[in-house]
C-alpha cells in the first residue's frame, strides 16, 4: 500500500474492480492470491481503512491505550465517499451541492437510510428517533464529554500565543458582494494568518495532494511546500513532477504537468 500514491487510490475509486485487481493486487503474485476468491464487484466494494468501522474503532482503541507519546491515526479514505456516480473518488465532489433522484436513491440504498420513495426526490433531512441506538449513543457520548458545548482545557504551563487583534481580520467582517465557499474563506484566512509574525510559525499546513483543489497552491510561491518523498505525486491519474529547491530551511515547489 505504501507504493501506491494518492492519485492511484483515486483511480481505484472510479475504475471497475478489474482495474484494481490488475494494477494493485496484480503487482505481486502473493497479493493477487489474496483476492482470487473475490469477484471484480466485491473488489470494487472493498472498504478503505477510514471507512471500515471496525478498523477505525481498533485504531482509536490502540491510541487510547498507548501511553507516554502522542499518537497519530492516518485514515485512508475516498473523497466523496457514498456519492457514487455523483462524485465518489472525483475532484468534483468538493463542489458537489446536489444529487439527482437516481443518485439519491442509490445513496439511500447504499447506507440503508429509511426514507420512502415518495419523498426521496425532496432530499428530506433524516433524524433517527429519540429511542434509536444511534441517538442514544450520541447523547451518552456528549454527556461523557461534559455537555453539548465543546470546551478545551489549556495547559497553563504552555507559552501564550501572540494572537492577532480583531482588527487584523477586518476584511472578513466586511463580507463579500458574491457568494464564497467555506473552503475559499478558510484558505484566505490561512493565507492572512501565515503573514502574521506572531502566528505564522505556529501554522503548519499538511497537504498530501489537495492543495490545488482547495486553492492553497497559490501559497507555494510565497510560503513554500515541504515534500520530503520526492516527485511521486499523481493528479487525477496524471503524473506530476515537483521540483524542489531548499532556501533558508524552506522548500519551494514548482510544478510542471506532462
């Protein structure tokens, strides 16, 4: 799995199971033997770790039981998971706002959501009943966390951050004349904070390959990007060559498409 880059995994999401059998499992005879008993459709439906509830539970359990050092959980997921033909494994999933009736029916069937055919086209909001296992579980966890309002305990021994005053964010309070997506606003906020002397060194954007999707690639020229593994990126199945130059401890990225 470590040999496949993110673009490869995106390709596996949109291609039939026969493609994954040939290009992923087919690279090594011992891997191919593991899926000989599966049909192409079953391979197509294999869950990534981040979508497998048992694996997620096992990862969090191991993290909770690990003592002495911080723990990082890397969840392998599929962008647009559950959207099917409407955008699963495709870059358009970030801008997907609506699903047609056929796509809604497929989504409902895939996740076994109890919404009837006569109202599915209206995209109704589904809320599990108060006595359902899902609702009971959620309420129990909120009680364990101390209530419905999130709060963070700050270690008094840590140095205080040089947080900008509100007037530093004047442009955000003014609003905009046109609609702006949450992602665009967040990227703009990050770009502004990266230019604040007190905060910039405390912000570390970690980006596998989503920079252009989110509009963060505009920061590469000024801020730089650290890419320690070399030019192994793929974008939508197409190879991307990253030329890195280290300057004053920072890596600048210039990309060419072939």
